[in-house]
C-alpha cells in the first residue's frame, strides 16, 4: 500500500492528475494499492486537507466554501484518476472521516462546559450559545441528499475562550453527555474537534449508510481507511461495516487509525470489540522507529517488535514508517530520522508479517513551509529515501518463502527469506546495524547451497557463498541495512 499524499501538498498542484501520470510507475515498483486523501469539501475550501469535513457529497462538484474543486482537484479528475489506477491493477482505498464536521452555519444550542482533561466532569450549568452546527449546503441545493444537519446531530463543540480550547457537551434527545467509547483516555475521548457527530441519532446513522452507498456508486473503490476510530463508538462501526459488506461489497478492505503509542494493549482491545472487522495501523511500531532513530546505538534492536501489533496480530496489522500526522510540524509529529528510514522500510517491506504502507514524501521527497506549535513558520525539506525504490523491487521479486529470524543482538538483527520455486532467484538475507560494522551467520536454506550472494546496496563489497547446510556469513556496514541476494551472472 502507498499513502499517495502528505499534509502539505500544494493546492496549486492537482493530486488526481499526478495519480494518473504516476500509475504505471507505481505498478512497476510493485505497489498494489493506494490510500487516497479525503476527497470531499472541507471547511477551509481549496486549502483544506479534507479532514475538516464540510460536505461529504461534494467531491469537487459544487461552489461551496469558496471553491468548486478541492485541494486535490475536481470531481471528474478524481473519478478519472481512480478509474485509471484501478484499470492498471491498483486497489484504491478512500479516506473516511466520520468523527466531526466543520464550517456550518450558526444556530443556538444548549450545552454544558466540560473539563478538557476529564470530559466526564461538567464545569458549568446548561447555557444557550451560538454554534456552527447547522449544515444546509446551499451550494448543493439538495442534490444527492436532502438531509440537513443540525445540533441534534452532534454531541459537542469546541470554542477558543481566553486563548485556549473550551469544549461543550450539547444537550439533545439522544442521550446524556458523551457516547460510550471503548477506552477511558481523558475520561471519555468521544470529542476530538469541531462539531462531534452524534451516532445515537438514528437519522445520522441512516444518512451515513445512504452516503457510503452513493460514494461507492460514484467512485468505485476497494477499501476504506477510517479516521480517528478511537473517538467513535465501536458499535457504530460494527453495524456500518456489516451493512457495507452486506449491501455494497463483501470484499472491501477496512483499516482504522487508532492512535496509541506505548503498547499494543488498546489496539488489541479495539480489535476485540470490533470483532476483527478492520485492520489497524501499528502506531506502536512507528513510535519504536521514531525512538530508535533518535537514540541510535543506544537502542536495543532486539526489542523493536516488543508490544507491537505486528507481533501480536500480524494478520490485521498495517505497518508504516511515517504518515501525514507524524511529519514535521504536525500535532502528532514523530519524525523517523532519515538515516534510519531504509532500516525501517526494510523491516516493513521485506518480512512476511503485516501489510506495509509507504509514504508519498519518502518516494518523491517534498518541500513546504508550515506553522509550528509555537506559531512560527518553518521551511521543511524531506528528501526522498533513495533506497526505497530498490526495497520495493526486492519485495516484489525476492522476498518470498520461509522466514528465519535472528533478532538476537543489541546492535545487529537480521532475517532470511528462503524464496519459492515460482519466483526465480528469490530469497534474501537482511542484516541491520545501528552501530558499527556487524556480521551474522544465518540460514537461508539448502536450496541455495553453493550459490553466491551479494549486497544489492553495495554497502559491503564482498560476496557470500552459501554452504552445504544452507548457511552464510552475512555482513552489514555501520548504521545501515544490507540486503543480500543471489548474484546473477550475465
């Protein structure tokens, strides 16, 4: 999978056109699926990344929020790009943001102020206040759906008061306070931002089923990336996903963003309460990459998989190195230092477990100016990972068969893949160091006895001859990754 966007991609470019132009190259690299950004109109109009949802039905068709097209292009450009990609064999996963909406008209709501650190604690009486919770979509004029959102469709709102965020719980007819969430972070983390959607309202649930059917009929896709799932009642997703599989397509792929970084406990709990209906991103593994890249040789590589989702539930794990939330200047910034990225990508691309996802800037590079948490603006340069294309081709051509792990040294870990008969010359040996030059004797299989292996990155210029028992003594240069493959004599 590839995340085919980043947070700061320019509105002057057209991402949908870029996708059409790059489709064939992506297929040649062995990429099989693309995660595309939210395609609907956001409250910031043409500058919106799509996560501040204004109108789910407007995918670049209507003059709303000051623009017809979205940041990524027009509706027709979107449809054309998806058709081109799918015709070339790529699966398309669309980004679904159902937690909140923004940019509505003002109306009076009754609400109580809550403690932002303990959302279950109300710190004011019920008051009347104006909130942006009315959505009549005048630019669309009822096309595709007559449904209009108002305060009965939301559980809470936020406002800036005295220089900081203040959260209010809306009083409505569908339940007292917040909805039930599967964990107790901040007491109850139902509210994340803007106007928080009320899933206890049956009209909302019906509308979201109607909308996803319209979306699928309008833009054929193969799966859904679900945003901010830990802030949405899991029982909504259980019912909604069952509806989609029953009424739309039983084979659609689902992956959720459930952001926890310390251990896999909450991720496994979410898989349990959703009964395995969706994959999850391994946010714990990502943060291990971040930490390991920051402290270098002080990191114990034998712990890289400890408490990760990939170690506990590989069949439901999507692995990644970075994404749009972790890149520099983002609220969840957790940058993986550039020297470590080839190592991290080798880990997610060349092992048998999990479903790896690569990030657009790591393949293409990017430059942008963004505002930091301190209010200042910074010039950011993210160079492409030069080794990434070769790692993708190694996955495509060599990384098959039985895996043997050598996760046994503080500064040096490795593994081998024996290869399969159906893939000529397949089989690899991977060795990683976060300190000095290292070597390790590893088994790659008797089928390779007598073959000569070389480091395809040329970090080590010698050769390795596999002995009669299927073992070889493999090497890796300081603070790098070496991938050994059979030498092909021309």
